[in-house]
C-alpha cells in the first residue's frame, strides 16, 4: 500500500473518532440540560404549591376585622381560636395543589436528583396530599357536626359505642384543625428541598 492509502485510512479513522467524541460530548451536554430542567420543573411546581398554601393559611389565620364588622353592623360572638380556625379553613377554599410536574418527570428523577433529595421531594408531596386529606376531613366534620350536635346537645366528651369510645364532634374538629395547622406549618417551614 502506498503512503497515500495509509494517509486516507488514517484520516478516516481520525475523523470517525472525532465524530464519536462530538456525539458523546453532545449527549453529555443534553443529559445535563435535561437533568437541570427536570429539577427546575419539579422545583417550580413545589414553589407554586407552597405559595398557594402560604396564602391560604395566611387568610385562614387572619384575625377577625372587628372595625369592618362594626361598620357593617355585624356583631360577632367571641370564638375559641380552634373553632375560628376550623370555620375559616372550611369557608376559604383550599387551592388546587398540583403534582403534574412530578408525575410527568418520575422516570427522569433518579438521573436528575440524588437519593436524599428524592426522599425530601417525595415527603413534600406526601405532606401536600395530607393537607388535602385533612382539609376534606375537616369539611366533612364541620358539615356533619352541626346537625349531630343539635341532635345530642348534652353528649358527654366520649360516648361508648359497642365498647369503643368515639370522639365528640368538638374533639374531632379540634383534632382535625390541630393536625391541619401542624402539617401546614411544618410544610411551610421546611420549604422546597430543591
């Protein structure tokens, strides 16, 4: 073989290797970009959920505006704080908390996040689901408790039913609002793990 043949073979091999290096580099860059975008999408969704929850809880915990009530001619009977919070938590609609970004990116999370961050992120979504469940339970308690309290106005703190103590409606309401408040405050304090 002549030197020209070897030179062209050498040129083809070098060209092939350079092309493969370019492909690998492009793949690494796009993989890193994809991981950043997965992390960003989930982080933005968590931030949005936390902002909605923060606004909701702020509105629930606002003290009553006595001056505005007086101006409108409304007189309020003083309420126990837990009763006021429970009433407000039901009156003010819970915002829709989303998990669409998380669900759409589940396949890519192991590549984009480390194990600890995945666990923390999953915990945030579990707490968001718990807030929704506690709110639904509180709504159920508040809607049924007024009817049942009227039926049994002098019910003792614990009524025996088939050998099992059942909670009174006020106890259920206080427990539900306490659990809701505790969960919301923990969630807002922890913030976004991403």
